[in-house]
């Protein structure tokens, strides 16, 4: 598994699964989470054993978009 934050990455049998791990807010992206997502995608891109990638959300939601509090602090 990748990272210790809100993005998980597992690779098995040539398939990478990137998981959004913030179900309490329907996986809405924070700035830190977006950075982790970019890092996970870069790790997948650099792994020659990966032939396919899946992005999924925990808790029955894919992604509600950007976390509004994070956007408000950036505005």
C-alpha cells in the first residue's frame, strides 16, 4: 500500500488500484490529498509491471469534488 495519508496504492498482477480514502467526506479532495494522488499516479507510471490502473473511492462514493473548506482557505 502507498502512503500514509488519504490515498492508497496497491499493485497486484499488473493492475494498480489507487484508492481515495476519505469516506467521511465522500472522498472530497484536499490540497494534500491531490498531491498524494499525483504522487500515486507518478508511481504507477514509473512501474513497468503495471498494465492497467483503476481509481476507486472508499465508502460507496467516488469523489465529491474539492473539499469546500480547503477551497475557502485558498481563496
